[in-house]
């Protein structure tokens, strides 16, 4: 069965960087895009963008350009989200989600990674 | 891209039906039949409930249904059950490989 397993919670100070991983299994990794979704404490879901796992080409939503980088290591079927120059308002749960080939929805989700930014 | 508009909360008694609206624009909900709905229980990851406006993934109970008219999509939960109490989010494809989520609706079973 399809599984997306994310790395554990992170506590960072403002200005630091963080890298969240999302390891996929149960399907051919390069056949499905990986999306990233943010959920701030007590708030709704916010689509951050996606990465083409076949080409490595990322697409970023408005508000997620500059400090946010999506990357891949296809040899271990893993997608990464790196956030640099962290701010308190980056405190959130970050989810990875798979959208299937020729699909326009997010079929499978990781369990989420809580990133806390605090001095 | 602005978030799609959903009511903050809806409620109903067990066995009743509730409908959640999701209002977008001619550039997202109104332009594509690619609206999906997600259920999120507290502390859990979202779960796909409806895709392509009306389709249910395998394993999703058939008392969940979706529809769309113009720029507004809807999720109806018929025969409300205690386990349906959760947050629900719509999501629409918005063109050029972009997506937008709704503001989210808390469903309470009275």
C-alpha cells in the first residue's frame, strides 16, 4: 500500500534552516507528483506547491517563493522541503501529499511534521 | 490566489443531512471539474473523501457526496454519524499547475 512517512518534529531558532523529508513507498516514486501543504496552529490547509518527481522541476505557490525549496533524492524515493531564514510565523505542521498520474487531487498524505520556530 | 470560501461551521443531529458549500471564482471552481474534499480529524492528516467533484475513492462511505454549480461546489453528508464530526476542506485546481484550498468547515454532530 502507498505510504508517505515524514521526518520527526523540529524545534528551531529564528534565522535557522530546517529540512523535512517525505519517504514514499508502495508505488513507483517518479510516477506521481509530491505536493507540500502547510497548516499553522489552529488554522486551515494551505497549498505550498509541488515537485515533479520525474524532472525535479518545482512549482511554488504565492507566498512560498524565496525561502522555500523542494527537492528530491529519487534513489531513496524521498522528497524534501527546506525552509531557510526561519521566522516564528513558519511554525506549522507541514504535510507531503501525493497526487496520482492524471489526477487532480491528493490521494495519500504523510503524517505531518511539526516545525516550531522559537527563541 | 485567494482561499475558497467555506462556512466556518455546520451542525446536525445523527441521521440528518448537512451540506458544506465551497465558493470560488471563474478561475478555479467554476473553470475546472477538479474539486476535491478532505476530512481531517483532530491531530490527524487529511483524508481524501471526494475527487473530480463527485467521485468517491474506494473505502469512503456512500453517505458522502459531492456536487457543483457554477463557482460553488458542495459536500453533502447524508445520515450524519458521530464519526463524521471533523474538519472538512475543499480544494480546487486553479490552472497552470496551481491548487487552492478552502477555508475549512467544522462539522459538529449534536
